[in-house]
């Protein structure tokens, strides 16, 4: 439980550190996090968390950051969001997706349009891949941005765990405020698209993954196209690996994804058979479709954040079962912004007595305004 003393919110432990720092940056409220991994053999902040803090420091002007001598405590007082042209080398303990999610949450509220290059691991087993963020995460961001959605995410180089070598380029315009959203109808699945990548391995592996995934999904829908991306030389990073990301699009422009990846050089894990990897990704996609939300599960928190920061009007989004991270994020939103969500279990349209696993999230936005944006 957080404690508030002299307008400083205090939390214990390392869980949910990234989103607490984001909420602190957006709200302007300082945050103190104590007892970070105090019972671990290697206590304190991890290198990837320090790398994230450096990135937030570069995106802002005037932030005050104090890390305790043992690394088990952190004080973060946010400065003004600036954005602009940036480059960042992501720590190789986590994927680029870990950092890109943070940038996407902050980018609309910066003083200058964000134009950033990130280098590191594009595909791993811990974080959403850049492909999944591009296919399912960007549509969530675009729904809340007012005007032309000139948001771009380009993959220059792929880099597998553990040595990375990948590079992506992300651009996002600034916004004065966000739209309110009424998004309650998922629609029907109309097509499935995907990408299978083979990084510094035989191109035949990607083809085997595709055939395996299609073998499962063709029983569900006929309109499937999964193309392959064979990376070698300068575009293949420093480590070998292979994987697949598959996205289902509905008639109401909902994008749901499933993915799987197998690095070949990670200590303590054996590479998967390509056929098994394709089936795994296909089953994960079907599970996401079964959850039947209007937002892909990893991006529930992003949708909740933008709903809370929207105009002073009611926003509603139907999502699948809430993840544990989303539940905690809603509690943190209340701490930083005082926003309380109404959560209702969805009911069957034909029979009101039948409840579904879906959750209808409703809130009134706080009317958050980008005060950093230059007036023309």
C-alpha cells in the first residue's frame, strides 16, 4: 500500500516500477520506492530499470533522481516532458518493447514531437515484440489521438536475445488533449495476418513455422497470410533466433495478437522445434480471441491510462479478463490522479442472466492537457 507524505507517494518493492514512474512523470507527483529486492541475493535495481530511468531523464527536463547507495531505494521527482529527437541503447536484460511501451504512454504529452531510435533486443520471450506493438499497440494509441494519426514504427534491424543488435525508429506527434472513446463492440474476425522471422538461421525455419501456425488457424478462418522475414548480415543483429507474431483483425478494427519466440543462445533454455513454436503462437492467438476484448491484453494498461487522461467525459472500453498488472495499475491510477474506474462484468446480449468473462471499463476523464505543447 502506498503512503503519502509531503505529496510524495511511497511504494515498497520492485513490482510495477515502470508504470509508477510513468504515472509520476505525467502527474508531476514525486514518488519514492523503497525495499527494492531487499531479500534477493542480488538486491536493488536491475540494470534494465536503471536504463529506463535514464531514458525518462532524457525525455524530461529538470527531473530529480536519487538512487540509494545499495540500490534498494529510489526517489524520482519528474521534470517537464520535452521529447524531441532521441537515441537510446536499451539494456539487453529486457527487450525494446519494455522501453517502447513507456515512450508510447508519454509521447503525446511532450513539448516536441517524439522521434526516437532504440537499439537492443527486438524479439525475446519476456516482453511484447516490436511486431506485436506495431500491429496491436499502435491502434490503441491512434484511437485516442486527435487529428491525423501520423504515428510511425519502423524496424531497421532485428536483434534476438541475448546479444541484441536490433534497431527501431518510432515517431509520434504531440496532442493538446486526448479523445474520449466508446469501444464496446469487438466485431467478428475477418482476417489473420502475421510475420515469421528467422534471424541468422536457415530461411526454411520460418517457412516451417508458418505452415505449422496455418495448420491450426485454417480450421478457424480461411483468410490467413503470414509472410516471412529472413534476417542475415547487418539486419540480423548479433544472436540467432526465430519466432512468429500473428494478429487477428475484426470487422470493428480490433487487433488481437499471439506470438512466440525461441532464442538459440540463451543460457538454461533449449530452442523449440519450429513446428511447436508455430502451434504455440496460434494457440495464444486463439486464447486472445477467446478473451474477446476490444484491446489486446498487454495493452490494457495503456488503454486505461488514456481513458483516465481523456476529456472530462465518459469513456467505455470492453476488455477481456483483467490481467493482474492491469488491476494494480488501476489502483495506482487512483493514487496519482484520483481516477476511479467502474468495472462491470459483461452480459450476454441475448440473455441478461448470462454473464461473460469480458469486463466493461468505464471512467470519466480528468481533462489532462498537454501544457508543454507550443501554441501556434
